């Protein structure tokens, strides 16, 4: 079973943003879409409040608040939950509208449709064989069949990219901070942006139906490339950190420890980021296994 999962996963097509059921980006295998909307709305408010509190708490830094990867990454988490909340609201509204139309159609059919002669019923039954229908179906990672009536649009793909960046970057920030950078007695804001950030994204992975692909690590990689380029430009232009140092992080001390910086960034790019994506994929597969076990 594990071999078949990895064999399906390591296909070039999985670099692309392809998925059969767009409803999974707004739903959960555990509870209804309204609960998903409420949960994502609450998390959105929490993230917005944390960003505002972080900006106020570190207002002495001024614009330098924007130079740190931690703040970049938590901003991505906030953007993700804002977009996810909006997308869930769109799907929720669509479901309610479809439900009303279905009820109305059923009532009209019941009151207006004339009884069908028995001979015609027999002919129709013979004509329609079991297992045949107009919709092409194909399996997803869950137990249900997704039809071509739930295609992905550009905003589903955009949300998927933002999720991959936010989730992998959250794990990266947490691992880096608590293993390399952490100082004693961190503030409450620091604990949230360096620890709770990963809890939020892992919880989102487990509670929602968001799919995870190993090859989608390329999107966090593009994000990290953008940040590395920013640190080089910032260093070359004489920028300093909040304490007056000539680097943002010790791992980006290009003038004082260039070899250490180069090795650190290479390890970050080719080891740590794939490891973070693998962690997310493991949580995703655990969720799929639980769905299968409890037949949701």
C-alpha cells in the first residue's frame, strides 16, 4: 500500500496544480461546511490580531519588521486563512443555492409530473443499465467519487499555492527558531509566530480536506528564493537588523561568515524545505487513512 502511494505520488504530473474535486478546498471530512467557515473565520481573526499586535509590539523597529522571514511567513498564513475563508463562504453560498433549487425542483416534479405508464417504466429501466451514467467519474484520495461537475478554477489553484507556501514556511520557521535562534524567555507574540503558526497549519491539514503533494515543495522553494534574493539585496545596500548588525539572521551574514551562510542556505533549500513538505504529506496521509478507516 505504501509503495503504491509513493509510486502515484512521484509522477511528473504532480508538479502541476491538478485535482478533480474543488469542493475539497472548502470542506472537511469531519464536519459540515458551515463549521469549516466558522473555524476559518475565527482563525483569520486570530491571525490578523497577532499581526497587528506584533507590529505594535515591535514598532521601535519601524519598517525593519518587514525584513524578517518570521513576519513574511506569518503574513502568508494570514493571507491563506483570509482567502480560505472567502472561498469557503463562496462554496457555502453555492451549496445553499443548490439545495433550494433541488427542493423547489422536487416539489414541482411531485405536483406537476403525470404518472408514467408501467410499459414506459419497463422500457426505461431496460435502457438504463446499472453503473452507467452521463458523468465521467474518477477516484480522489478519499472514498467518494468526484465528477467533472466540480472543476478547479484559478482561485482554487491560487489558494493551493498559498497553502503550500504558508504551511511549509511555518514548519521551517518553527524548526529554525527553536533549534538555532531561540533565546530564553520568548514573549507571547514570539511563541505564537514561531510555534502556534505550525500548529495552525498542521490543524488545517488535518481538519480540512486540503490535498498535499510532495512535488509541491517547488512553491515554498520559489518563496525561499525570493527571500534569499531580498536578503542579498538588503545586505548589499547596507541594511541592518533591529540591533544594528549587518545581517538579518546569523545564517545570512554574507560579509562576516560567507561560507557558513552559503552552506546554511543550501541545507535550508535542499534538506529542510523538503523535510517540512514531507511532514505535511505524512499528516495528510494520516488524515486520508482515518477517513478510509471510519468511512467518512
